[in-house]
């Protein structure tokens, strides 16, 4: 069956492979778990859509209680805004004329889109673009709280940047973003908690400094699936987790089974050249490997490794394989964001029956 001929209610066994299979019962369980953690506090949950890359899942998150969403790129923001999602934070610096023109065009139609800045060069370019478009843009300062990726240094450097932003008539500083991405996958939970407290100390002491100098910092946003609770304990009033919706192998290793593996890749055994080895129709083009190889669900004694773009090898570590040609297997991706980006559709099911086929309209949006 091809995607266009699949009907609601058919068995998941009739879908062609390789494909992304999403268990909606488990997604709902993950959403309930995460949102109930933050419901009691005054913290806003602004999930990062770099995981789901789909307006339908974004709307599910908003219905579950999300206050808004994050995206990494302006092209992703365009997809979400087009689908009717208004409150969007773009978490990556917007640099270069083509990007800024695209951004101001988007914001002219969707005023709740906001962006981060980490340099005076970025602030001046943003000011020019906003002035040309006749807009006032809401911006957040991105701080480096230890990941050593983007972000201005906390303390005086951040204050200098805040002072410079406040001189720009078409920019309005509304908050700060820190992101402790280096801590998300730390397997030692007490170490993750301790280092996150240190990162939050950098964030909050800078917030105090900025406020003391007259800057109105309403939004303190940060946090991923592995750290959001600790960020809130440290003073953040908004969290940005993304991976919790589907989970993946890397997060399983780091935080255990706090959330369910709601997404698997289904593949078919297409060849069995040896008793302990078979070949499936899923290689580099179906499963990302930046966080290692995917794992076969429910078969701890069978390993998976890619064997080219379209082939993967399953090998038994304990004698002959019971799998035969034509059998279907489910794999848990090692890194959900980069795996999802390889596919066009989600095949969403409940109890083995297809409920939706949702297109990944924000996949491949790198600009
Ligand atoms: C700025 C930012 N916020 C939040 C997240 C979400 O993190 P996770 O998917 O680990 O929950 C990411 C992920 O890379 C990120 O880059």
C-alpha cells in the first residue's frame, strides 16, 4: 500500500517500510507526564519543535498546555506560522541579509515570533532590518551557560549587549535564553543536576545584573528533556524540552525510561545470508548515526548496524536468528531529531490501527 491509498483504521502491518511509526497512546502518556510536572508551578512550557517538525504534533503540544513553541530556523517558523501557530521563539541567531528579510516578512504577518541575539553585530543588523520593515521586534539575549556553542558570556558582556539593544529603537528586549545542551545526556543524574544548578547560577546572576541596570527581563527560557526540572529549580520561568515527545536511544541511556519510546522505525528483513545475520531495508537514509546505531526493540541480543544507504545488518550475539525473510522489525533511533529529518511521513497509530498519516512539513528546513 502506498501512502496515498492508506486509510484510517488499517493495520500497521500493511504499511510499506521503512517508515516512522508513532504510538499515539505513548505520545499522550509522555505529554501528560511532562505537562503534569510543570502544571503546579508558574512555569511556561515552550516545547522545541526541532524534534517533531510537524504542525500537527505542535498543535497537540499546545492543546496539552504549551504556552508557545520553539524552532531552530526561520524556515521552520514559516511552516508553523502558516499552519496557524503564532507564539514562536526562534532559538538560533538570525544573521545575514536574506535571512533577516525573510524574518521581518514573517514577523510582519505574525507578530508573536521572537528571536535571540548574542552580539552587537547581530543587534545592529536586526535593528536595520526591523527599521526597513517598519517593525518593532521582540528579542532575547542568548547567554553561554556552559555549552560553549553560541551565546554571549554571562555578566558584563551580557550587560553591554543589553545596553546596546536598548539603544536600538526597533528592538525590544524581553528576556534571556540559556541552553545547557552539554548536560542533557549526562548519565549521572546527580552530576547533571549539580552542573545544571551551576549553569542556572550563571543565567540568574546575569538576569539580576540586567534587571539592576534597568532592563525588563520577563522571559528566562532554557532547558531540555534532561534538565528542565533543574532549570526551573534554578529560576527559569520557561522550559524548552523537545525529545520527550518521542524519546530515543541516547536519552534512554541518559534518563532511563522516564518517558516512553513512542516512535520506532519499522523495517523489513529482505535477505538472510547467514543463520545469525540478516539484512533489513533501513540504512543511513532511514536512521541517523550521529549518536550511534539504532537498537532493535525487544531484542537485546540482536545488534543493528547500517550497511550502506538502504541496507542494515541485524546480527545475533547469541546463536542463530529466528527472524526470516519478510519479517518486520522495529528499531529505536539513537537520535530522534536527525532521524525524523530523513522522513516524509509519520504513521500514527493506536493499538495497531492507523489513526493519522501526518506529513513532516518542517523536515529539511535548514535555512
Ligand atoms: C536551544 C534548544 N532548546 C531546547 C532544546 C530541546 O532539547 P531536547 O530535545 O534535548 O529536549 C534544544 C535541542 O537541541 C535546543 O537546541
